[in-house]
C-alpha cells in the first residue's frame, strides 16, 4: 500500500476538534493534535514527534528553530525513531546512522480518542519503506503515540518471518530545557557507560549527570526512570520506560553543534538535552520468529519549587 495523500488521510483518520493532517511546503504530511490536555505535531516521515506541549506548560520536546523538514533527511529535534540499529551499522558503514526508519514515510493505521480524552495515533512502517538490502527480514513495525497530559510512545517490532533477527533501537528524544547549565539528570547513578567522547571507554557514573562540555554516553543495563531536574523551569521531566536496557545522554556542546549547522544560533545547544530510551551495544534485542518486542516510554512533567 502506498502512503495516502493528505485529503484521504483527513477523510479516514481526522478527528473533529482533535486531529487533522496538513502538508508542509516540502510535501511532508504532519499530524496536528490539539485536545484539552496538550498539543503535538508529528511528521509521517519517520513517525517523528516534533512537538509536545501540555496545556499551560512550556514545550517538553525541543525542536531546533533551524530544523529542516526535507524528504529523506532526519529532523533535528523531536523524537527521532532509531531502528533497526542504533548509531553506525555494525558491518556496513554506507548504511545510514541510526537506521533508516527515521527518514522514510510511515503510514497511519488507526486514530482514536481514549476514555481520558487523550488522542492516540498508530503508525506503521510500510514494506515499501524498508530497503531490503539493509534489512532483509520480514517484520511489522508500529509506533503508537498517545498525546494527553503525558506523552507515551510505544515502538513495537514483530518478527513475522521464520528466522530470529536482532535489532538496536532508540527513541532519540530531544528535551526542551531552560539552560543546560541548570539541569541535572538523575536515575543513572552507579551505571556503567560507554563514553563516546572518551574513545568508547567503559566508565561508572558518579552521582547525577551534569553537563559542562560535549557529552555522548551510552549507559548499559539500566531500566531505571530518568528525571531531568530543571531548576530554571522549576520542573522535572520524568522519562519512564519499559523494554529498554540502555539510556543515551547526548549534548553536542558548542563546537559540534556549530558544525552540524542545524541547531539554530550559536547557543542553540544550551536549550536541549537528549535522553534516549534505547537498546544498543550489548543490549541489542534478539527477536525470535513469531515474537514481538515492545519499547514503551512515558514522558511527564512534575512541578518543583
Ligand atoms: C546520539 C549519538 O544518539 O545521536 C551521537 O550518541 C550523535 O553520537 C547524535 O551525534 C545525533 O545523531 P544524528 O545522526 O541525528 O546527527
């Protein structure tokens, strides 16, 4: 089935007063949700949540002011879906970093209003979007996004073939923060991490994570909630996960952000931090034939003084 156009999507899946689909100048289709609890925009390319803003609250998710919405390119910010590998491909460096799922069209298979008034959209990665040379496995991949007071994203991988396969994955979430100098991340104390800016050395996290230079760490064997404690915004963002044993913390800092060119101003990196719920490195997941694996993450706000 080829991806539907915006008119057909609106006929089949729009929800009056809650969900509609629009097309941006580059032809990318965006699901726009506005209900009594929150607002959100999600690009069908990558099933990529771009924004999430609970009513009366500052944005929870960071989207670069210089983000480019272009066919085949990942959007800087939001919640990119890294799948079916995380980072560089294990054996072929010509394959795209973080997998192909974030840069290809997804389709909508369902939309609904839940009993608590939140809005749910189910996205599916169509077979036509899977480059067989990169991923010669039969599978069904869905992302179920629920927008209410909290946001939940569940990435479900079903092995519909006859052979086991292994995946790496991440919800590569960019969070909006007051100032990177005013936050700390708790929940990773005592965990082992692979330090990408330290030659992939294995280190142990002492205390909460604070950021005062480029940080690119893959924490392994941790299923703990993380809290971004943001004294500037007087709030914590809670990241509660199931089906994930890795957490990645990333801030590119000034030099790398400037090189990347899509962080907005020179200080663009100060307003974001990525805390990614993942399965990577030694936590990649084997999915046997006929089995299903789910990565489920809830993002919520807790007010502080
Ligand atoms: C993080 C990686 O997950 O993603 C970083 O740990 C990487 O090394 C970052 O730079 C951004 O990746 P990309 O491909 O979106 O520029």
